[in-house]
C-alpha cells in the first residue's frame, strides 16, 4: 500500500498567530501518525515560484492523510492559524515503484 503525503508551502505573516497553529496541529498529526520528513530547512528555488517554508508530512497511506486533514483536530489547528499564514497544501499518494 502506498504512503500518503502532505506537501505544504507556507508564507508566515504573523509568527505569534502561526505559533498557535503549530501548538495545535500536533494533536491531529499524533492521532493520524503524521511524520515530518521536511519541516523548514534550507532550499533553493530553481524553477517557478516558492514560499518561505516547505513541509512534507508522511502518513501510512493516502486515506489516512486525507482523514487527518478533514479531522476535528486539524480543523481546530486551522482555526488557530487564522490569517497568520498563506499556504498551498497538496495531499498526494506515494509511489511504490
């Protein structure tokens, strides 16, 4: 079974507000087994546009990745984030070769 991934690109506009989101999102990621593979870090944009932060979170499968996003726990985290950040979030199924 292929793993599921969140691929997220983020621009933070209000770090104090964003910290509330960071404090709240662990409940959802813990419940659904989300594992951070990328969380910030150095990057270089070679083609196209970018945002200031990149995040990749791994889940046991695509369905679990979707369930985490649609969960009450993550809805709470999104409410805590409010307008503190602009982001692009894609949930994608992994490739098993």
